[in-house]
C-alpha cells in the first residue's frame, strides 16, 4: 500500500520505478506519477540524455491541451515492484517525473483510494 504524495496539488499517486536502457544496461530510479488517462508513458527529457537512449520511432501525441505533436519514441525496460516490463515504447517531455500510462499500468491491478489518499499496485 502506498500513500499519495501530499506535496502535489491535488494529492497524487506516485511510486518509485527503475528505467533501464536495454542496449547499455544503464539505469536510473525516478518517481512516477500514475496517470490512467495517458495511453503512453512519458520520461523526462533529461532521462533520455542521461541514459543515452536512441530514438526507435515516432508517435503523434496530444496532451490535456489537445495540441498534437510528433514525438520521438524510445525503447526502455521498466522495473516496478520487482516486476520487469521489457521493450516499453515511451516518449519524452520536459517534465521532472515519469508519467506512468496505461501501457505500463495494464500489467498490474491498480486500486486508487482517493478518500484515504492511498493506492495499491499488484502484479496479478
């Protein structure tokens, strides 16, 4: 069971993740904001540089503001709760945390308890 981050306004569900470059093995641990409204997970642009990730494709993406942009995609390995997800195609954005979308969340059972500001993520 995790607690929401009370520093976010409104409080939000974050959990630690490890992102690994499948080609070099370089990895970084980052906080990830759970966003079940996002189809695709997004990494901070600085993480792309730090892990020396090479683009593997492109995706047309739109955010909450409905602006559409062509973004490069990258292949990474996600480690969450001791569970490894290979070959996750992600995009990058100038943000500070990982945005954890349904491409990763759909590997788990996610229970959000907003009233008590807690959540649980389980490997089925």
